[in-house]
């Protein structure tokens, strides 16, 4: 099949069901960590270990060694915060990817482009309580008294002793809260709580996000991603220890079938049952202009005229309806056996989240574009599957 590079398509199609599925996760039981959807990526341990965000000072500022952030109050705008802190409102808004008069969510975190003087150190977390809780989880612990250490002059605690400084990530076009969580090996729930994200986990291009490192952070790209089976030990075949018995062929002049015992070969074609129907159908008719390549294009791109009807590839329940930072529509349908189908570049949607759909039901139309096309994926949790193998004629 012909492979055509689509400008900007890859950036908008890093779906991984994370760039997509987390947006449907906050309601209706759709888990942002994808637990229960197969053997996919899980941030359960990261979510369990992530520390709470430090409390801001009386001005709403949290001070870290290398930067400061401010937590929005009810009714705040970038202009109001700028006036309160003596900042240039336009510069402050531009630094955070918003307009000066856009309403902010209470608790939303914004980065300060310059350091504000007179900082109050953020209160340190209750380390004694956290240590006690850790001991309680560990069960019986035997302690050994130590000799008193040599006396020394007490040293003042550093300002803002709040644990590891969180990573600051500026959202790029096509990214979502879930794709950023995967990038750093963090919990999407922790990122939402630290940054005051809304229930849809939406982020905007240019937004400055804090990624907590306390048990949940890592350098970007440091999370090991391996192909299925990579690193698994190769089983030793039985013949490596015990040789298989030698086969003794019959003499060449021994007939395979005794005379008079010849039988007529059965008609295997008449005995075969009809081939089962394909699990999925094509969401629309058109040429595949970009085929499935694991890790590079996790689905197929189907060319069609703008306005062509797009249909559900199989019956199921709509798990998510959202858009990415480029405004590209994304629809996710949950099917049986933990399978998910994903459709992007679909407009004029006729379905809604949590709605049941039948196979072949119209869910929208092809979005205009140059070229106009629909990106279609089939996934089991975080694992992408080759749609060609599950469509009519697939092996």
C-alpha cells in the first residue's frame, strides 16, 4: 500500500489511548491509569507514592530553588495576578499560554516569568507523620539504639524544603495530560492535582505544568519501553537435554496402504464451516494512504472526501469524546474483550460519551483537510493492534 507522509498528523495522533483515553477517565469509571483494560501501561505505583503539592504562601506563591509558581484564587485572571504581584500582565499571560483576561480555575497553577521578591518559604510536609505511616505499612520493625552523635552546631533548614523540585514542562502542540504523564513515568492523577487541572484533564499549548518527582518523576524519555517479549528468557527446548528418538522409516518397498484398503479422499471443502465474520468493519470506504507501523503509526489513515459518513467499526460504548490541542476531534469506543477503537479527524459527531452504538452506526463525518482522511486505531489497553488483521480479509 502507498505510504504518504501527512504534515502534522503524527503530532496530533499520539493517541496511545492515553493522549486520548485519559480525557474520558474522570467520569463513568474510565480509569486514567487504564487499569482493567488489559496489560497496558500502569501508573498505579507512581500515583500511590506521589507527594502532595506544597501549600502556597499568603500571596499564592510556591517558591522552589530554581523558579516560582502561583496558585490562582477564585475569580482570578492573569491580569489580576499580575497586578497583585507587580508583574507585566501580558508577559505573564503569554508565558503561560493564555490571554490576560481569561478566567482561571481556582487552584490552577501558573509559572512566574521572573522571580518575585519577599518570598515566603513553602511549609515543609509533615515528615514525621509520613515516616510513621511508612513504618506502619512495613509491619513489625526492629530498631537498634545508636550511640549519640557528636554534638554540632545546629544548621538552619534550607528554604522551601519540600522534597525534590518538580520538573516544569511546557505543553507542546498535540500533547495531553496522559502523554506527558507517560513521558515522565508519572501519575496523570498527580499531575492533575499538582496543576489544578479540570475534570476533563485538558491542557493548552504553552501551558507550564509541574511534574512531581517525589516517587513519580523521571527524566523525559527515561521510562524503558520495550517491544513485547523483549528481555524475556528464551526457553530451552526439551531436545537440548534429551535427544528425540530416531525415527525408523518403513522399507521403501512396503506399501503405505495394504491392497484393497484404498479409500476415497474426503471432500474437505464440503466439511469446512463458513469462515467467521470479521470482528470489525472499515469505518468508511477509501484508500489507505498510511498503513499501520507499530510505534510510528499505530493505526491506518483512510482517505475520503470531506463530509463522508464515518461508522462505528463494531458495537460498543462510547468511552471518550474530546479534542487535542490542535482541535482535532477524537472518539474512543470500548468493545468486548478489552478492545478499543479510536477515530480522529471526525467532525459533526452524532454520538456522546457513555452512549451505546451498533456496528455500522454513523458517528460523524470526515473532517475537511488537505488531504481529508480519518485515522483509525484498534487497541487492547495501551497496546496497538494492526487493524488490517481484524478487518474483513485480514489474517
